[in-house]
């Protein structure tokens, strides 16, 4: 039997699947990242701890193959996590998470003459001067310039994993979008930015197409990851485009709702100008032959859901099931109670309401934020009537029901929390020549499903 391994490296955890070449998920695995968070807003992860989680997840999947042939491994990721390495490629810093809050005005000061509209069109994402690797590099330029002087490679965490596995550096334009250093139009680093930071192109991973075979697993890494030396390692994409690949959301008029740390609406769109006009995030996705990916997100929404749920509903590991159980006991509109999840709560008001109404208002508050993004995109001609939902909340049918009602969508689930990992496995198959493209992979998967139906 032949298999593919796909990893979806998110903000909080690494998820993975062992996939047959005709699309059956044989095994899934997950490992959480042990971040260090400090009172001054720093969010860091020790490089070795990060590697251990990714490699142990991979090893569990490899063992589940039980002697079958693993044709390739690919990792897609949210990334946005910066790590500096010395000239021998040993870590100089911890991995700095994208949510790290140490940056204040450093990026604004260093990039004060940046034309935000031009930069937005180069990157595909608006830039807020506070988060992501570019901001961290600006911070280092001002506060710890000696680190940049000693730097041999400035990379993100996923590319560091690839280097550990293969001994080679590489980054795809899609995976590199959160780096804020790559001109998506030209497929090249933005030279004036590097000059401003005091970096050279040789200090950054080479930019290669998504689905490129970067190299094979090194002999010394084989035991740790459970894969035979030489197993092909393929460059992946950003996580939401990967989830769209895994869920089969490939054509204009379709919608992926990716609900993880952030809640993201992802639309395949042929005309990327629609995305720019909406101020949305624009990913290369299947372009130039196919669609671009246009995204609008409610950043870090899961954290706000957790905050409200633990504060007013339940703080146990059953909190979310109790949230939806109570919400079902309320009515649409939660008897007039509305909650803005992005604001601080009014204890006096919420403690006087029933838990059922609070639960319903919390869930409606999340969907309302999502609907605001959908409505904005619709004003620019980006719409859908059917959606595929992936991510943790997709396991609860009540979320699907609520989103369907409030957003006027038909919502189904494909691969749930593991759609991004399935998408990465598809890219591994494309990179190793098993599939011509995503559509051929999905056609093979659908053929298998038709054959197993009675």
C-alpha cells in the first residue's frame, strides 16, 4: 500500500494525516506546542520543543503505515513565526510566535515611508506594523542589532522544520505570505526591505513553487520522524489554501470556512482585483491557471470564544460541549442579548442573564463577526451559497446549524479539523507525480467514495 503524509502546522498544534493515494485517511495525529508566554506579551517556543512535536506527530503517522510505502511528506502551515539561526544553522533565538506582542512603534519608525497600498499589493495582505516576522525584524534592528549581524539564516518555523528534515532551505510564495518579505507578483524578496533591515537574500530561504520536492529525509533524522532516509519532502502552502485543497474547495462560487485560532472565510476567485478592492487577504492558491484565494478573517477569535466561555459558562475540558448544549435551550436572538466578543464583557449585565441566553449570545456573537466579513466581500462580488466548514468547531453540528441560519448558507463538513493536513498530503502527491493537480486528486478521491457506497 502507498501512502502520503500531510502536516498542518497551526498556531497551537501540529496536526497530521496518513492518507492513501486514493484519499482515505488511515490515521490522524496531533501534538500541542508548549509556548512560553510572559507578562510583557512575549510568545516564544523553544526550537527543539517545536521540532519534537512535529517529528513525533510524523513518527506516529509513519508507524501507522505498518510497512507500507510513504511516497512523500508535505507540511502546510499558518506560520508567521520567526527564528534566527547562526552561520552554522544553529538557533540564535527561540521561535517567536506571530501573536508575540513586544513590538510597539519599531516597525512604524523603520518603515515610516512605506506606501501601504503598494506594499499590500506586493504581499497580498494588509500590514499592521505590530505582528509577524517583518515587525519582529524591525524590533531586532532597533533593540538587538547584534542578532541580525550574527544571523546566518532568518526563517520561519515551518522552513526550519524542512531544513531539519532535509538539510535544505526553501519556502513557497503561499507559505511565505506571512513573512511579509516576498513580492507575490514577482516571486522574489523585496530588495528595499532587506536593505532597510540589513539582511541579504542569501540569509533567507530560496523561493520555490508550492509542491516542489525540496529534498529527502536525512539519515540522521530518519529515526526521529519514522520515515526512511530519502523520503521526499515537499513544500506546502499557507494553511487555509491547504484546507481548501483538502476539502475540495477549488472553484469560484465555493466557500471554505476555516475555524481554528482565527476564523477565516476563503473564496477561490479568478479576478484577484476583487480581493484587493475588498481589502482582503489574497493568496496565490491555484493561479495563474486557476483561482486565487481571497480570505477575510476574524483574527484570534478562538481565544475570545474561550475567554467568554470559561468566564460565564464552564472552565472544564467540556466547556464547548456545554456551551452549545446551553445555547440550544435559548432562542434565536438570545432574548435580545448581544455580545461583542472583541470587547471586554459587562459582568453586571451578563451575570444577570440566564446561562442559556449567554451561551447563545456568545455563539451568535462569533457568527455575527464572521457574517460581517462575508457581507463586506459580497459588496465586491465575492459570494457563495454553499460552504465547507473545517477546523475544531466543525465537529459540533450546532455551529453548522447556526452559521447556516445566520449567514444563509448550506454548510457541510469535509475532513473537519484535518482538512489542512489532507491538503498538504495532496500537495505531496502532486510534488511526487501521483496527481497532475488538485482536481485530479479530488477526482480520484470521489471515485473511491463512489466505489465503496452500497
